[in-house]
C-alpha cells in the first residue's frame, strides 16, 4: 500500500443508519455504496450476526484493502467491488442480484483519503493538486484551478464551498497566481483573498470551503448523488430502504428533492427532517458535526 496515515476512519451515525436501514430485519441483502474502510458494513454484519449479505463499492482500491482486513471475521458474507456507486447496477448484475433490502450511502470524505499522502485533499499537506477519489478520472484539481475561467471558479467556490462573501476574491487570487501546482499554492491563494480578521474568527480553517468546492467539482459529486438516488428505488424490494448520510447542504438538498419527487409513487419518506448526530458523537468525532441522515422506504 503506497499511502500511509495514522488515523482510522470513524464511521458516522452508525446507530441511526442501522435503525433505518435494517428496519428490524435480522438478515437480507444490502448495498453499501461507499464502503470505505468497512465500518458500516461491519456494523450491519454484527447486528445481523453475519446473516446479512453485503455488496460494498468504493472507487479507492487502497481503502478497500483496509476494509478487507476489518471484515476478516465475516468472509463469505460480503463482496467488495472497486467501482463508483454510480455503477451499482453493473455490480448487482455481476453478482446475480435483482433487488435488495437496502442501500446505504455515506458521501463524506474518509479519513484515509483526507489524511493519506499523495492525493492533495488536505490543506495541511504540501503535495500535488489532485483530489481525485477515483484515479481513472481525467480531471484533477490542478486542471480546475489552472484551467477554469475566473467566473466559473467563483461560482464553484460560492455554490459548492458555501463561501458567500469571498468567492470572487478567492477566484481572482487563484487566477492571479497561476500556475498553481500544490495544495500549499492553493492554500496561499485562499489566504491572500481572506482578510486576517475573518480568517481568525472562523471555527474551521479558512481554506476548508475552497478545498471542499474544488474536490466536489473534480469528482462530480453532486451529479453522481443525484443520478444514483434517482435509480436506486427501482432496485429495492417492497419495504426495502435507502439511507443517505451527507455532509454538505447541497448534498442533503439533493436527497430531500429526490425523495420528495418519488414520494407516494416509489418511496415513503421516513425522516421528515434530516437526523443529526448526537452531542456525544460529535464530541468523540468532530468530523460528524455536519452530518445529516435521511431515509426512505420502497412502497
């Protein structure tokens, strides 16, 4: 494994996810669309005493290697596929599965991706601007920051990063400093655009929003979520459930919209408002603070 990091990813809202995904079932077939290190998969298998069958997907081959290790005790109860969740139909066909009892999507960035070296997701590391979750993608973060027009960069930072006040200044700073090669280059461009007083008063690092926005653009995350959620109901058994955990208001907005569009025809909404993690969980895992969970059931 070429990338190394010291932290293990702590899966978010596990109790709530299992409550809505299983719906009291003690077996069944489930698709974890974002397997990561296998945290949610392991929790499902533990809750069903290994009687569940789980199909796990992830675009990151190296993180699946970690999942294999974490799921060692449940060999035979799961299958892992190195594919994006947008390809779940291909996977189900390959596995000989028509419909399943549940889908789980946790669309947050994993600790492995954030902390591991060589991918350029973090402003804390000085490395090439990449940010691709799937290395087969053609567009990198470097191509976005160096090739997009200033107006388009401003739109991305404004919409995807929720950077309402300084999006234009950040885009202007990026363009004026081209070419940008590393995460430090991007970090410094953002720093130059945001006044010191604003930087110091923010609860999160001042570059967080811009890095998030560029990552979402590189990986086409919002388009993928929308496409996948719209297709999932057709692969759910009656009474089967879909649970999505998101970390961005736009992601949650997509889930809310798709669920409403399909309510009464294909889905019954189980969460009128998104569930949030408990105070205890946030204290243990600060990355859970922005998580939102929505669930729906196949009619």
